C-alpha cells in the first residue's frame, strides 16, 4: 500500500476545515504549511510559517522538510482543490507507479477543464524519486515564483523530459472563487494579482533558456527542446501583451521585431543585440521567444540595469555589446529610434549593421 500525502500551503482556516476532510475520506494523509491564519485544522501535520515563501517554494519545503520519509507520493495544489471522488488515493497511486515504475514522473488529473488547466500542472502528483532529485535536489518546482507560472514550468519541464501524464479520466475539482463570479479576496490580490507581472516575466525568461537549474541529480530522460519550441502555446506572451503592455501596439511591435531578426539572420548577421530594455522590448516578448538569430545581449543606457537580465538575456552597455562582437544591433524603440541610431555611430564605424524597424528602409549600415 502506497502512502500518499496531500501537501499544500494555506492561509485560510475556513477552506481547510471545509475541504481537507474530503481528502481524508479518499485515503490521503495531509500536511499543511500554514501562514497568515493560525488555528486548528483537520491535518496530520501542520507547520506554521511567519511568511509566505510562495506557492512553488512552499511545496518544495513540504516535500523536503515536512512530509515524512515514509511518503511514497506527494499530491499538491491549494486549499480550494478537491480530490477525485471516484478513485481513492491507493488506486491512483498504483496507476501512477504502473506508468512511472521508477517514480520519475508527474501525473496531473486534468478532467476538470477549468482555466486552461490542461496546459499546466496545478494539482500534480509526484513520487519521492522525482521530488527529491529535481531542480538539483531542491524540490519538484522552481521556487522563484510568488504564485503563478510555477505550474506552467512544471508542465513543460515534465513534458519535455517525457515524464508527464495528463489524465482526462481523473479529476481534481478546483473550487476557485471565479467559478461562481465571487469577488477577488484581499489575499489573492496581494499574493497573486500584484505579483503576476514579475512571475510572468520570470517564466518567459526561464522558458527562453529551457528552464535552467531544473535538472535532476539522477538519470532522467533528456530535455527535448523541440517539444517546447514546437508546441508551447505562447500563453505567457499573450498574458504579458494583454495585461502589461499597451495591447493595441504590442503585436505590431513584435511583428516588426521578428522581421528585423529574421532579416538579420538571412543576411548572416549572427549574433545580434537588441538596443533598449524598456517598454518596447517588453512588447516584443513573442518575437524574442524563438528568434531566428542568436541574441547575445540587450543594450541599455542605464548603468543600474547592467548585469541584470530581461527575458533571460544579459543587459549590457553599448560598448560591452561591441566588445561581444555582435554582427547587428536592432533598435527597439518607437519613440527614440533616431536617438538610438545616433548613439550607434561607433558601432556602425566598427562594421556592425544597425537595424531600424520604424523607417522605410529596414536597415542602414555604415556603408
């Protein structure tokens, strides 16, 4: 008999008291990392945290430090998640190990088709070999997200390593407040709504680099980059452009940028740099996701940004980009393209192609 634990962070005593008994009825043991509200709840283990580490890191902590070593499988999610009502924990666990005999897999009951749930692992199952070895032994998820997008990353990490089982024949109902049109709770706005922009950008930057640091400490199927490049839906780019960039201009800017990168690649100008780390480049997220040429860096004139990254690309000075021997610089600004062109005089003198995307001529060179 496999020991299966439902292990989640929770800031709601009421939701725990309402929903956790359903998990117990189906044969799960329960571990809670409690924050914000401290009170007795129906769980086998309750550990208090003075701060909220974020959803993904909370699950890492639960798997690493709280769930006992006797646990074969951990199921996660949230305190608004309900178990499959037709299959007890023992039956689902047996089916998991039939599919993943070595325990290196993610099983997501996906029968509750809610909020694009077939595109991420919002209430995943993983066995001990998976959660003790993934992310170089730190846990089953990337811990840098505050709330959103960790489940998208888990989906693609598992899918690209052929360790994903999305099950339409099993369902874990997500009793999310939006299902009945309820008002957003105060905690949700603080912990989710106000942090989504940063989490979305983090996901995009990690996706473009194939989720660095996710590698397991034991042998696993190799990461198939083609699976991500060919099948990822671009939902994060859509979210970014819809919510955090002026939507009327984002798609046009991205199309112009994609064409400039493609033209540079066809001309043999590789690697390239993007000049500008501001709003315009944020609008071009989709074009930078699968560029036709290698992007060596993003140039910005603000020295406070040098050494940081945007979409996973290092932000550097113009002089540093020239030293990196880029073959072309694409100007990423609609309002200040002329000023950026003037600043690139030394680059043009060095034989670097400088590309303008808001003039009739797509490219102008030193010649």
